[in-house]
């Protein structure tokens, strides 16, 4: 009976360790995707001149190879030019880094806020 309990504890510990490892890998990948998007954000000149600021929140779905499959606007800014610029950011970031094989998933959906803010 003691051996059975020990094996159960070891199995639960190993499963928890694998889950933590998978969560770490997923968090690292999500961070990588947001950084990749940020590299492609272009603040429209006219919006800068007019001192327009805002946040656009997008939900992006990519396939295993990192190809964008869908972009959905979850939250718009008050300015259509900023909304369009946010969409262009994701489109120009395509393709994204491929989904790591260790995650074992065929597609990934993530939310990325794109903040258009003038520095003071």
C-alpha cells in the first residue's frame, strides 16, 4: 500500500511539473507573439499631428506555422485611423513565429493590446 501511495504521489508530482512546464512555455510564446506584433506597429503620422491617442485590442488566431487565420477587434479606439493601423500591424507581422511543437496545439488565439500613445 505504501508503494502504491508513493507511485501516486510521484505521478501527481510529475503531472504537475509537466503542466507547469507547459504553462511556462505557453507564457513565453505569448510574450514572444506580443513582442513580434509590437515590432510592426506604425503610429499614423496624421494621428500624431492631431495628438490622437488610443488603445486597440485585437484577438488574433494563428495556425501551427504562425500564419494569421483571423483577426477580431475586441476594443476600438475613438479614431478609425488608429483602428486601421492596429489591424495593419498584425497583418504586416504575418507570419508569426510558429507554435512550438512541445505545446502540441494546431492553432493559438491571443489578445494583443496596441497602445498608440504620444511620449511627453
